[in-house]
C-alpha cells in the first residue's frame, strides 16, 4: 500500500514533491533512457525480426532470408503407434555465390536436426565439396499413444547482410516402412541420404538386408542403426553407430532381432563424397587449402529389399549334413577294414611263399643273377666329394650289390630279431655312416646306373623310424605354438567387428553368411570340419597299419623284414596332423577373412604339399631323405616369403626379381641334389667341377645322361618352375600366397605323375583299392577346383569391390560355393593321402633288391 500510494503521488505530482534541483536531473536521465531503449529496440528489430508461418506438407515455399530476418515454419502431423510415417525436408539455394551459408534448424518433440546450405562435406586430404541441394529425412520418435498430433518447426536464418533466396519443401515419404520381400527403389546422393524403417514380423528372428545398384560408382555406404534420434546419415558420421559397409553394386547385412530391443531398425544409405574407399580413382589435390571442389553429379539409383534369413531348423540340418558326410567315411573305412581282416585271415590259413630271395637267386644264376659277370664299368661323376673321377666295379643289377657289398639280406632271422631287441637309445643315425665299409661304398652304391630299394635301405630300421617320428613331433609342436596366437587374434578380430560394426574389416560372402553367437559366418567355419575329421581318420588308419607292421616284425615275418617298400610311418602321422591343423586354421581364417591373416589358411597347405613330396621321395630313398629339421626349415622359408609377398609384393618389381632369382637357383640346386643322390658338394671348387663335366661329357665326347629317368623328371620340373618364375615376374599377381601355393601343387602333381608312370614302366602293378582311390580323388579334385575358382570374395580388392562377387547359398540354403570347396578339398586330400599310403601295397611280397628306385 505504501508503494502504490507513492507511485500515485508521483503521477499526480501532489504528494511529497521533490526538490526543485532534483527535477531537471531526473527528466534528463529519463529522456536518455527512453531514447536508448527506442534506438536499441529499433536496432534489434532490424537484426532479429522473427516471423512464424504456418506451413503445409507438399508445398514449395520460395522465400528470402537476411541477417535481421529469421523465419520459422510450423508444421503439424498426426502419428499413430501402429504406423510410422516418414517426413522429408528438402532445401535448395538459388544463388551461386553466398556471403554466408543459410542455417536450417529443425526442432521436433524429442530431437533437433541442423544443417547449413551449402552443405560442406569433406573428403580425403581435407578436400571440401559444397552441395546446394540438400534433402534430409526426419527422425521419427516413437509414441505410446494410439494417435498423437506432433508439431515440428523449421527455423531459417543466416548471418549474410544480403538477401538470399531459398526453396523449402516438406513432404511425406512413401513406403518409409519397408515390407518383407518387397523391393523398394530410391535415389540418394551425398547431400540427400535416405533411410527407411523395418519392423521384424512375428516369427522372424533374423533378416538379411540387401541393397543393389546397376552402377559401380559413386561409392556408397549402407548402415543398419537402432531406432533412436539422431540418425547418422551423412558421410562424415554414418560410421558412428550400428553396422555399416561400403558398397558399389551389392551390399548385404544380416540383422538379428536380439540386437535391437525395439524389434525394428533403420536402413540408412549414404553416397560418399569420393570413390577411393570403393577402389575408384582419387581426385586431384586442391591447389589451395580452402578451395571448394565441384563434386559433379553423384546421384545414385538403388533398391533395397529385406528378406527373412534361415531359421534354426536350417542350422540343424546344415550341421547334421556336415557330420553325416564325414561320418560316412568312418563307416566306409570300417567296412573296408573288416573285409581286409577277412582276407588276411584267409591268407594266413593258406600262406603264399614270397618271391625268391636274392641269396637263392645268386646261387642259382650266378653273381649277377644271369650266370655272367657284368663288365660295363662307368665313371663316377665329377661332382663327387673329393672332386676326382672314380671308377667302380661293374654293377648292373640290384642283386649284385646286395649280395656282395651289404650282406644285409643274408643275415639270419635270429640275428634280425636280436638286433630289434636292442635299446633304441643306444643307436644313432650316424653310426652306420662312420663304419669304413659302408662309407667306402656310399659313393659307389648311390651312383649306380640301376638302383634298387635295397641299395638305399641299408640303415637300421629302428634308427630311421626314430628319425621320421621327429616329423610328427615337430609338426605337433609347431601346430600348438602356431594355433594359440592365431585363435587369440581372430577372436580379437571378431570382437572388433561386433563392437565397431565395421563390416569392411572382414571379407565374407555377405549373401550367405549365417551368424551364430558372436560368429558372423558360422557356415564357413563349420564346413572346415571335414579337414579335422578326415585328418583324424587318416591318423587312425596309419596307426592301424603301424601296429600291424610292428606285430609282423615281432613275429619275424619275412615279408615285413625283407620285402616291400620300407615301412616308416612318421611322415604319415605328420601329414594327418597337418590336415587337421589345416581345418582348424582355415576355420580361424574364416572367422574374419582378410589379407592380413590369409597366411593362416595357407601355411599348412604348404606343409601338406611339402610332406607329400617328401613322402613320395622317401618311399624309395629311405636312407637319404631330408631330416625333419631341414624339411621344416625349408617350409619356414616358404612361409616367410609368403608373408613378405603378401605385405610387400603387390606391384613391387624389386621383390619379384629377387624372388624369381631365388626360385630358379633353388630349383637348380634341388635338381643337382636329386640327380646325384646327394653325392656332391657346394664349395669353392664347384665351378671347376662344372666346367670339367661340360668338357668331358659335352665337348670331349658327346655322351647322354647316365640317369635318364631322373633327368627326364628334372628337366620337366625345371621347365615348369622356370615358366612359373617367368609368369610371376611378368604378371606379378596380387595374390602372392596363392601363386606360391600353385608352385608347390604343380611340383607335387608333376612328381606324383612321374612316380605313377615309372611304377607302371618298371613292370609293377597297382592294386584295386589304390586305383579306385586315384580315380575317385581325381574326380573330386576336379569338382573342388571348379568351386574354388568361383571366387565369392577376394581381399585383393577393396571390401566394396569384393562384395560384387558375393552370391547366394546353393546347398541347403546354408552353404555357398566356398563351403563346397571345403567339403570336396578335404575329401580329395584324404583320398590323396590314401593313394600315397596304399599305392605300393603290391610290393609287400616283393624282395627289395627287385624294386627299382626312380
């Protein structure tokens, strides 16, 4: 009441009159304040004039904006809980040169979106691309009410002192919610991204989202994001959340209901500002740091379709199918073993005597087996250890050296049995090499024109068995130390993929990648089960043969002691272990296949190829085969070059020159080693001896090679390897690991074919079981290679380009072409191992002095 009375008195000037000296000061102060307020209001009105307009959908608004003029467009629309309606805002700026950009702020109930026009998007090396035509889809917040009217506002402002013309249009998006198995076509650009909503139907837990286009470029990104605001739909933020992948013509992401609590998700498609991520050309560098670059027309037509993925029943069928195929080999092996046991029992009841022993042959036919003394001496090659020319006594038949030099076959069975009872630890491999009689014969025996297995099976069986068992123990040790870090690494890879959502890390066949738990492509992992199961089955078969052979030796079976190819099972055990490890490491590779871990898939392939060649050579050269340490050291060198080639070999001319030279030199050295049976030495006098051989054999007298069969094999091998080296040097293939594997396989196939031909040429026969295995394996290898070369993905290209090779599943809606390659190649490798194991079974009753070496 006091204040009210006071202000009334002031207005009426009747109460408490102020002193006269105060009145002029108050009037001046009041006038100054009023003037400032009026001027300030005028100034603010000039810069901050706000105009709000009620706006409607599907109407184009042509308007201008200036620094003192802000326009707000108010929209309202009705949304329902059971129906989602998309809203899209499209903006165009008409003027070419702008003093300042126009800022658009869209305010919704639970979200705010803002962007400027021209929209500046950055590329590599800070390139700037302006876009004056911008279209954005608004995020749709969920509603709990059955029907609700929501308002949103579009604020338009700028700091430009000049009027700027713009066009604004807000429209509803047709088919904003995608329907299952119904294709929807749309257009997108870097400044006009698109996203759509998909809701899981009842009974569907997994779907696959496919986005396709008829053109490769411009490069684009597809993303799957949860229903939340804001939606990240620009090139510079699309990778912030959800799952995403780059694409050219094809893109596919498998989505599981469990990853989205709202049972729905957004499918976002963004066109990138540059094509470098998809393997396209890289644009020129800007001349100035802030120079704006015209991006040109980067509009892309695409279509999207969401289809249900396979259900749990398909998973069960796929696993049972995989197990059934390989368990059938166990059943078949059991049946063959039963038939073999019956046949062996029948043979024990009606034994057949072995072929005539060499001692009997010598007593009946004479020293050379024909009653005559051989008289065809030859000179020992000048590659000998002492570098001199030696002459040997005339030896033209295997029985001669066996009868005279060794006396191995004339030992009584009792002495053989006694020797087998000695402790293995008391005998070393080098014991025989230090004996004077054997050392003096080594240079003569190994350079005979016609060698028999008995000539190269002089060392004690216990020593050789102990030597070749090292192959198994070494590869078992290598497998443990190799596999553990590999498993740890691929688990990390899969975790990174799941956490970041970046599906460009792994090169899957996304059109047939069935997830299970944390694994993104379970079918590619499951299909490797065949390597493990068949590798284990091969180990069981070898173990059974090993036990049978050991029992035959214990009962002094003459066939086991003196006949057939010497039985050493260590390399076979190593081969079976390598096959199992190939399955394990191939499965690890397919957890997240990419170029950095491709060696996981190929390392044991190199080992398998090397072990098969060593086993072929060991069959008729048991005394001079490479030791396990030397063999694995050479294989380690191969893997070293494989890693170097993958990392540094792409387009590197220097690397290819160095590798080709090493490849050719290694071929020449190995050829010399095989031709002279190891009886040569690489030292300072090697060049002098080479010149001497050329002079004596080519200039002084024109004489053909002493070992014609060996020479034919080595010439063919050199032609193949020199051709492969030339191809690599000229073409320089990007997939160096596969190129190196092709070299190993070509050499293995060449040696295997040579072995078969020479076996038949020597009058030996091949039993029915090996023939069936050879034919069956050849057919399976043919089909396997067909599926291998389908190429469903390739890490030689970018992830987007690799996805162009993706294809749908072709077997049980669960397995793709590469899975069938896994099935068939595991069966083919198992068949190849069986061929090696059984190929010389026809010689089990043939004495070793009648089995030729080739």
